[in-house]
């Protein structure tokens, strides 16, 4: 990722001093779909092929990608589009495609330790250096296959999904881990990508939970250390359901 060094004045209870911090680069990326301008994203300017491919899949416009060509900060995607494109402003200030997300069909399960492993993998060297990025990870068949950082939490999901889409991975066997909170738009991205389980270190919203429930997606929030909260479709974590039966009358 592109990182720059910038000077600042750090103030503490002991006084002030000059510091030089590693700062993450923020840029604008233009997406073109089948030769037509689609939208502009505020993003970290790396892995732009994954970002473009993932945006198309995560917004439910196509299940797969024919090709991606990156030219500077312009990303040209070719894909078989499945629906009309209508954009609305998302909670992050970016854009999402209007419409209900797809339903998720997957019989995979995960253990409590598996959820903790996904959570532990989210932290990145880039976050430790800058404190200025979100991060997402994708586990497929129990293995970490990719990690992506970006100034935008939505972009991190697009990048890991794009990685999977461009390599033909079976997303119905995958678990998505995120640092960012999970409003409806973030949950919809995972559902459109066919990912059955989402684990976040952060909170969700009421619409995030409703979206996950309707889509058949298992949504896990506040995953930190030993603790996590399952909000929807707990049947994919059968170990926890058995524990709950023992503790509740």
C-alpha cells in the first residue's frame, strides 16, 4: 500500500514535540463497466483490479467477471450484467447499487475457535503503522486466502471478493472478516457475493441485522478476544447453540 511520511506536533501531558508519522494515501478511482463510466470511489490506490471486480460482484451486478484492465486510476471491467444500475449514496458517503441483496445458500459451519481465528487475522501491519485503514480477510475452506486494507471499509470487502472472483474461488465456502461496522450496505455486499458468514470486530445496525436475516447470512459482531455476538442464523455455529442449550432452562 502507498504510505507517506508527514510531520506533525504531538501534544501530551508532558508537553509538545515534533513527530513524523506514517500516513496512508487516499485517492480517487474511477470505475468503467462495459465501456461506460459507472462511479468514482475514494480508495487506497492498490489492488485496483480486485477493487473493480469486487465492486461489481458485491453490488449484485454480475456473479463473475470477464476481464479487468487498470489504466492509471481508471479501472475498466467487462462483465455480464444481470440488472439495471441505479446508484444511491451509502452510509460511508460512497455509492451503492439499489435493490435487495441476493439470498445466500450454503451449508458450511464454523466453530467458536474458527471465528476467533478469522478475527485474529484481521489486524495488519499497515494498520499498526498508520492506524488509518480498515481491513478485511477472506477464509475459504478454513484457510486465509487474502487480506486487504483500504481507507474505506467497503473497499476492503470489494478487494477480497474481487480476489476470489478473479481466481474462481467458491465463495459459498468462505468467511469474511472485517474491522468495520456492518450496516445494511456492508452486509448486502457479502450476500451478493454469496458469502454465508461475516465476522466483524465492530458493531452492526438494525438494518444490517435485518438484511442478514432476510438474506440467510450469519452475522457475527463485536468479535474481540474470546467474545463475539451472533445476531442471525446461528445454525452455522452449532457448537454455540449446544452451549446455549446447556445454560438456558
